[in-house]
């Protein structure tokens, strides 16, 4: 997640939508005062390798602490932080209204049937793992975050939701909208744990298809995704 005061945008990072690659690319154009949330060590190393800014300014100002936040700080020594898959609702609560209302907010979404396959291989990176069918019907498949991050009370708050299926085209348009010096260049930031390269249509049966359709009905209806 990034809040850029330099370019006046908020990037809401969803799961399994190339979010880390986008975040690293955006970091290169951030300023000293921008909020950039931490990534895992290997991804921070990638940022450094490509001369992009690392995590910075991600601790929440004490003036925004709740009683519960103060309790965690006093008892456990844990400071409240902005974090990578932070929801729009949480972000809105922690920043001034003029920033929330005036900054360009964007995020990305992905075909739910394809996203579930990616989430499966990310969740279970190696054997032994449950079958894909077990993963879907256990409810684990529904845990991949998207809709709940870029909506508040089921209303989309982002100025733009890019599509993973049109990643390069949408990234180019977003680069122009933000007025960046150069178009964002996405890097491959993580190992590819998805060894099975078949289409989701070849991996899911009718029962699986219908279960995923029910889990992600809001995304499917709003964005017009089809199997």
C-alpha cells in the first residue's frame, strides 16, 4: 500500500493481482514524505536493486491511536502501522479527509476463477497440499482479498480498478493519469509457485465453478467476469 503526497495517489493493494510488482514500480517515483508499507525481505531487496524507495513513514501518528492501540503499545510494545493489504476503510480512518477526498485512489482485480487457482498455489507452495477441490470447498479459497479492500460498505471507493487481465494497458493509463515521468515498468517480484499452467477451465469442474461463482458473486456481477 502506498500513499503518495508527491503524486497525490493512494494505491490499495489487493491479493494475487501483481500488487507487489506494482508497488515496487510505484516506489521508484515516491518522495521523502510518502507512506510506503513494508514488503518481505526478498521483495525489499528487489526494490533496492532497482533503485526504488524502500518502506518508509509507515508508522501511524500517535494522534490517531485508539484506546486499543495504546494498550498494544504499552503492553506488547507494538506500534500501529500502515500495512500492505490494508483496506480502504482503515486507510480512510487514519488520514486527513482532504487527502482521502482529493487523492487518486486505484487498485486491481482479477478473474475470480483464475485468482483462486493462483491463491491455491500461493497458499500451498509445496507438497503435501490438499487437492484443489478440497481447497475450494473448505472455504479457504474465499480468503483471497479484493472486494473488501477497495470498497466501503460494499461501495467501490476507488477512482479506478484496473484488471489483471489488462495489466500492461491499465498500468500505462494509470501512469499517465498520475503524471509520472515515465510509464511504470513492472518487475517480476516473486517466485512463481503456480507450477500448473493449464487454464482454470481445465482445472475446475462444474461444482468448483459454481462454488467460486457464489463466493465472488459481487466481483463477477460488478466487473462482468464470465467463466
